[in-house]
C-alpha cells in the first residue's frame, strides 16, 4: 500500500487572526499570555491563528525568540495545524530556520515576504530568493502564503513572481495574503491566480467582496479584537447582517486610526483585560502611555465590545 | 593611579571602504577572500574597513554568519581597531548581539540604523530603540555611527533623534554616515552637529565639500574599487588634482549605474581578479551573469584602473 499522499495544496479556511504579541516588562515575549490569547481566539471560533505577522511585530524578534514562543504556544495546547507562522526575515538563513522549524512542528503553513532592506529589485532575484527558501527547507509539507504589504515593507510581489513560483512549486504555493488595502489589486490577483492560489485580503472591509469571489478566509489584525464579527464577514458574506458588520468594523478602525494600529490594538487589549502590560511594544514601535490609553478609552466611548457576538 | 580613561569620542579618519562581501558557490561568505580584500584595501592606504554595510549586503546574513566572518577577518590579520562594523538588524536582540561582539572584539566602532521593517515611526520610538541598544550592549568602549540611508532602508534619521541621543550618550555617539546623497541634507547635519558629531557622506562626489567643512573620512562603496582616489578626495580635498579625481569617480559611477551598484561593484572585482566567483550576491539581490559581465567590460572600455594610483 502506498504511503498516504501529502495534501499540501489545501489552503486555510476561516479567520486566522494576525496575533498580537504580548510582552513582559523586559520586552521579552510573554509566552503564557501569548498562548492564552491564541486559545481564546480559537475558542471564539477562529479557524486558526497567525503568529509573527506584521501586527505581531514578527521582525522585531530574533529567530530564537520566535522559535521559543511558537514552541511554548504549541506546548500550551494550540494545535500546530491551526497555526500559520510568519517566518519572513531580512536574511535567507533566518527565514529558512524559521520556516523549517514551523513545518517540522506540524504547522499548517508559513507566511513569507522577501527580504525588505533592499528596495526596487527585479523579479528574478525575488523568485531566486523564494526558490532557495523552499529548496533549503526541503520539506514537501510546506504550504507557503506569499505576503504582499508594500506600504509597510517597502517591497512587493508582482504577478510575474507569483506565476513563476506557482509554476515551479505548484503544491507549495497555496495562497497570497494581500495587505496592500487596494481592492483593485486584490481582485486582479484573484482574476489571475484563483482558485489555484487563494487570495486573502488584509483590509477587513474588503472581506465579503473577496469571499464572494472565492476567497476562503482572513488573516486579520482587527480579528484580535472582533474575532466573531470578522469571521462572519468571511463565512457569511451574503448574510443580511453583512452591511451592519462592515459598519461596525469600519467604525472601530476609524476610532483606532489616530493612535496607530500597533499601539491601538494593544491598547484595546489593555482596556479589555485591565492589564496595562498589554501596552508594551518592541521599539522602534511605540505603545500607548497611560495618557494615551485614557484618550483611547474616550475614543471608544459608545463602542461596546460584546464578548459573545464580537 | 587611576585606570586610563576610555577615549570613545574620537571618530575615525580616512577612507574605510564599505566592504563588498565575497561569497562561495553555496552563497556562504568566503572568509579567506573577504579578509584578503580587506587587507588589500588597508595596504592601499585606507584608514580601515567597514564590513556589513549596505554595499556589503549586511542584512542578508544571519547574526552567526556576520560574527563568524568578522572573527575570521580579525584572525587573518585585519586589526580590530581598523574595523567599523555594520551591526544593524531588524530585531533589537540581533543588533545587540552583533554590536556587543564587535565591541568585545576591540573594533573601532559600529554603524547602526534603526529597524527597517516598520516605516513612518515617531522619533521617540527610534530614540528608545537606540537607547536600549546602547544600554544592553553596556560597554563604555562603544562608538556608534548613526546611519542615514532612507532611499534603501525606507526609514531615516531626524535631527531630533541625533540631538536626543548625543545629549544622552555624548561619549558613544561620535558620527553620522549620511548616505542619502543629498548635499543640502549633509550640510545641514554638519551645521547642526559638527564637530561633536562628525558627518561622513556616502556620495563620493560630495567628499571634498564635506572635508572642507570638517569631515575627516569616508565610508564608501566605490572605495572598494578606487581606494587611493577616494582617500585623496578626503585627505587632500584642496589639492589641484581634486577636480580630475572627482571627474574620474563620477565617470566610473556613470559607467556602473546601469548595472546597479551591487552587481556592478562585484562585476568590477570579477574583471580585476579574473575570478567570476566575485559575481555572486545573496538573493533577492541579483548579480551579473556572464553576458552582463561582458556588457560591463564593454562599458568600462577606456576606463583604466591603475593599481598604483587608484
């Protein structure tokens, strides 16, 4: 009897929040709180979680810190198959080490963008980078989600790069996380590559449109705060409640915007938990101070988080 | 008798080339060739060398690779006091590890910019980053050169950050490497901070202007190829030969520009040495292929490198 075939080319479904990363007073990752946050989101119905994306300050941690925190999360009971791990790094060997560890740990997949120090590079070098990453990881179980977030990273993913990689690694390249926030860009990716490469948008207000177009999920920052609402935008895109849910998410995004996403998301966690340890971020990002937290509290007046439906 | 006072606030003098990093076939750093290249530049009269800057693809290597290559270079006879090490990284603990190692090894100083994944951050977070770096390195011998190269990194250094850091760490902050290529920006830094913080420009054609303004040296990419010419632009800024030397450097830069600086610099090394191993770069950067090397050879027709005067 042949060995069971490895089904890599199955993309994820549902909402997998781009996990916020709680920190201790010394700015080391707070493993216990990190795992508890992930488990709470899974209990709220999220399909999985995505540690070490942009929202999770992934690149602000060393390889050793990222590996240790993932191991602690899995040990605390987060199922590996419900983790997509951000394994992008400025140096190829770091991305290889992180990706190899995530795959060996049984994680569902990895979210990766190219190195982000050098800008304006040609497609051939970017394809070469991903090819070396995949070849050096050397594990047929690897599912790769290509990550496009040019407004932060300063580098982006072209159709040519996606096409070249999908053609060379059809079982490995399963999706694209498009966080550019540009609906036309996401729809052009969908037209060009779905269903073979699934497109997931980062901007929550575009989720129902992409869901109707065949997208199956979300890696979302706001899902840390509104896991059920974001999940419903993906899984019940045609529900009568969709316009109200979009308005609710849009209202929250508008209220948080003046504080900056990183500080604001952790600020909301601090308000919800009553634990100001949630305010800490790794510099050069800046968290809210106590005065900022009070301004955030004021900005959220009238927006009631419902622990059952949100 | 008191212990000898540590004189940290003495900046470097002369030309310290931003070293190209030669690679083996597997794209690991070629330690022997790296050290030989550095020793050759010192023999050509360079004040020192600068491994792992932007020209040296510093961020494309892991912490372990950067530490091992520096140790090999020192073991091969490059004096530590003639090294300024690029120790910048996306994650604070990586920058701490690299900087601590360079200082403990006796290196003259470190070239550092803030993490470069997140963009558009406020000064307070950037100051906090550098302060944590300096405090965690915790070594009074540290001389820090702040690095401004916004067109590559996507992040930059404000006067406010420099002022805050110099005021807090007067003995540690000794210089700024300004690679923006904008003369007005460099002169404004000089007006604001010299002589307490020495300004070094990356654009070679501006070197004599800054030298007359009180700058004492250069960290230069082209100095890999023209060490004596670049040194003369700094050390003999008022010489009668300065216009001819500027024209010569400008001519070379113009010929190399169409190939991209990374590919072109290594291409010239390959042409000079007859060893095409010099063509290798870490992806996503792209090196010249053999056809590109022939085009570079053609572009350099009529430009004669003089091993004695260049």
